[in-house]
C-alpha cells in the first residue's frame, strides 16, 4: 500500500515538473505530457481507493 502512495506522489511530482517546463519553455508538448500524466495518475488513484473501499465493505 505504501508503494502505491509513493508511486502516485511521484507521478504527481512528474506532472508538476512537466507543467513547470511548459511554463518555462512555452512548448506545448510539455503541457500535453503533463495533462496525460495527471489524467492517468488520477485514474490510478481512483482505482486504488475503489479497491480500498471495496475491501472495507467486504470485511
């Protein structure tokens, strides 16, 4: 469980770095990569929390 939390935090950090690169360089590819990273991070986090909730409901 700690591994998933660390992975989500690292992905959020990666998205933040990509948005900072976009702000610094103005190249739209960094914005696209940042949005894609953020989207998949949120999807993964929602899936992780859905499993946690289902686990609590089953117990």
